[in-house]
């Protein structure tokens, strides 16, 4: 397929784990169309989600979902595999009520839960009722998110790059380059980062250069339609060249 995507490539950058630290505010105050993934039931989550919404930024709920390990990092309102449907949807609904500004969700951790059909079906059932989409953080390569979302008619997206799994400046710069390359190849790409000092520094440097590169930073929800469009029109799209490393599936 030869389509000129060098011009008009779009990226979305989602900042996870918002809600615990006053230093998150640096990212909220940035003059850029970042998307904020806010943890429910956190001291600052509601306030920051409200501020982001007032600034016309996308807010999504960063849903704590059970992982294969390190589940002490899940935080409040976690969804786990041993819950009944009633318990599960009640917990999910409480998160939606806590952050009422959200247009979608993504998973915090979730390497165990996102590969299980039943909890994903219960999730999509509620998301469809609330007209919300699911960004798969892709903490496992066996995720069922896209498959189950499609069945329920829920919009879904997939993270391409983790910016700061390794927190060194060099590593974050390298992942940012990957993000740009994927966007130029596919027309769009999605990165997830965290409210780390190093991430803020790299973003401050690189986001001002996007114009020059012909790349546009857009709210995450803007990529929903485009994704559908790409799937419909480019069945010969070659994804085999994408490098996948072990760190791509680390718990985040
Ligand atoms: Zn997270």
C-alpha cells in the first residue's frame, strides 16, 4: 500500500496514573492536547479531571484491573477475577460516577483481567450503555479487549508505545521517535506515559517540534473514527515490521 501518510499523521499521548500527586498538575497545565487517564477514588482525581475537561482535553478513567502479579499496586476500586457480575459492575459504575467527565477508559495494570472474556464482556456491556470507548493499554499480548469490544459495539483503541517504561531521558526520547515513526507509517499512533519528571522534560522538548515533522497531537477520542477507517480501507497493511520488546508488556 502506498499512501502518503507523512503529512497529517496523528498521535495521541495518554498520561496514566493521574490523581495522587500535586506534581501531576505540571502535565495538566501543559499547553498541549494531552489525554489524561485518571485513577478513580484518588485524592486529586476528580479535581484534575474537571480541570482537564474545562481546558477541552480528553479525560479517560484509568481502571485498576487485576494483573498477574504486583497487585498491591492496584489501588482503590480494583476489578478482580473473583468478583460476581453484580460486584464487578457495581465497582465499575462507582469509577464512572467518581470521574463523570470521562469519555472512555483504559486499564491500569490488568494483565490477568484483560485476557479473560467474562470480565471484559461485563465491562463492555456497561461501556456501551454509557457510550464510552476502551483504550487497551496492552499489558498482555493475549488481551481480549478488541475482540470483546467489537462484539458489544464498543469503540476500542490500542496503545502502540510505552514512553517511559525505562525512565532515562535517552529511553524516553527513543520511544518518542518510535511513536512518530509508527504514526507516519500507519497514519496514527498512541503512546502511554506517566507523570514522571523525565517524561515531562522530554515532552516539553519534543511536542513543540511536531509541526515541523508534519505530526499533529490530537485528543485520543479523535483516533476512534480514523482507526475504523484504516481497518476498512487497508487490509494489506503490513504490521509485521513493528518491533515488539518484552518491556512492551510489562505491568504499568
Ligand atoms: Zn497505571
